[in-house]
C-alpha cells in the first residue's frame, strides 16, 4: 500500500511520495492530480494535510484504475 501526502509549501503544494520524490506545484489541484496519477496503478491513500500537519482529507485507492490495453499508440 502506498501513502502519498500533499502538504503546503512556501512555493505552493508539495507532494511527498518517497524520500527524494517531492515535487512542488503552485496550485493544490495540480498536486492532487499528480498524486492520483502516481497512485492509479497501486492501492493506497492520498492524504491532504494543512500547515499544522493535520489531515484535512483522505482519498483511498482500492484497486488498479489503469486502462492500459497493452497496445502501442
């Protein structure tokens, strides 16, 4: 199970997936979209935190939502 956290950052919103994988986005919805794409192949959670590190919302990803059919485009 993967846990991706989205936290406020001085330049926007930081997506923490793993050590060294911490991109920053200027808008919150961009950070959420990125996290959903990263978690779409796995099961886990996306947690959006506020500035005091308290969880504001949690999205559970239960199963693979990919629609890859194996063909090259």
